[in-house]
C-alpha cells in the first residue's frame, strides 16, 4: 500500500510554488512559456486544495464538532470557503484557456493564494480548538 498524501503539506507547497512563479513575473517578450507554467501551478493548487478539503471532510470536521459543538459556525464557514476557493481556482484556470493574460492576472492569483493560505490557517485553528493540540503550522 502507498503512503497517504499529506494534503496540507501539498497545499502549502503548491501555494509557495505559485508565489515563486508570480514573483518571477510574466516576461513581456515571451509569455508563451510562462502562461502554461502558471496553468500547471494552478492545477497543482487545485489538486492539493481538493485533497485537503476531502481529507477534512472525511470526518475531521465532524470529529471537531463532536468534541467541541461550539465550533459548528467556524466549520460551516470553512466548508463554504472551501467550495468558493475551489470554484475560484477553476475559474482562473478557465480564464487562462480562454483569453490572453491581463495586467490584473498577477493580482488575482496572488489574492487567490492568500485566500487558500487563510483557509489552511483557519482549518488548523479549528482543529487546534477542538483537540487542544498544536498541529504545527507553517511560520
């Protein structure tokens, strides 16, 4: 049997890789190589986000609610954020397929990465609150 994927780590890595690509910036003289790399990085982010959300929804949040019913509003908010973020990542990928990169592209992807990072932190905070255990987050 293969090892279980640590989607939280994958999510952090995908976000860091995307930020590194964005910090390079799109070369004005040849965006033809950069755009597919951006699309690949967004696809990695989408895959990691989907895995992360699936892992959390496979009982972790339910366990948190069972241990600490006061967390129901926070868990519901995180679940709603997950759905919104997954849709936002897919929309960004579709935009790359259907149009040339625009000046606002970098800003919208940076905002997306920030929102994913915040989701990750919120999820860790909820689990910490429920289990009263520090799972060790980045930074």
